[in-house]
C-alpha cells in the first residue's frame, strides 16, 4: 500500500487532534506553524485545511485565517437530529445483513470499550472507542458510504461534546451500546431502533449549551 500523501497526513493528524480533544474549538491554525511542524509547504497545509473546512472541523475567516470550528447550539442539535435519522436506518441495515461473525465483531468492540473504561485505557481512547462503535456498525452492515458519512458526523459530534458536555458520559454510553447489542442479537428491530434513538438523545441531553470552553495552543496540541 502506498504511503499517505503529505496532505492526507496533515488532515489525519489534525482530525485526530480535534477528535481526541487536544485541539480546542477556536484554536487558530497558523499555516506557517503547521508547515514548520510537518516540514511541508504552506500550499500543502492550505490544501489540508480546505479539506477540514469541508468536513466542518475547521472554519476559515477572511483576513484572519483558519480556526478549529466552534459549532453553534443550533448546529449541534442538527447534527444529532441527522444522526438519529441515519442511525435508525443503520440499525435496520445491520439487522438485514446480520451474521454471527458480524455480531461477534461488534461484541469484541464493546469488550474493548469496557476494558478501556475499566482503567486499561485513557480518556482519549475511551472517547475514540465509543465514537467508533457507530462507525463500526455501519461498516459491519456493509454500507461503506454510510460508514464514511457517520465517520464525519461522529468527528463533528466529538467536537460538540468537547464544547458542551457537562461531565463524563462514557460509562453510560458503553452500557447503552451493550443493551443495543442484545437487541441486535435477538433480532428485535423495534427495540434496537428505539435503543439507538434513546442513546443519541441521552448524549444530546448531557450537553450544557451555556458552557464556555478555553482554547489550547496548537504547538502543545500537536506535540
């Protein structure tokens, strides 16, 4: 397999830093600092930032430059509304294509979540696994397009969670994933769809939309 392009490397690194909460909303992404950090031209950095703008993780301001996006309350609500619509159908798609091997793969992912929450993983790993659960379901349902759309939505959700979540919601999320798996294993479509909808509503309900979040320096975040 060919190595990723420099632009892809920058996009992936910045996406991870944002999703893993090492780059805070509102952080300025100075092109020259990024170029120096990655050892590339500002042109390549600009291309990477443009891709992140398309993913709604970065915003560009005329005469000011690029910043990590800071989703509004309305945008946050819309992201979760779209996720509820898409993931209800994803549950149905998963059940239509369910096999013992696919259920086993999802069960193994939930086991990894539980292990991380039991003290064997840091907060970043915990959040990453909880978000990846939804993408993994789409992959196991056999829908690559849906998996890519969800990957982008989960990234945006991670940014929203960073800005607005009141406290740790990880343990509750993991328990809800486990309950959803039971419904999937029982081929109970109605209950599985209901559990997914409730799960996403619970995550949204854990958000405090009046929270003020500080920003972090980019050099520290990418160190």
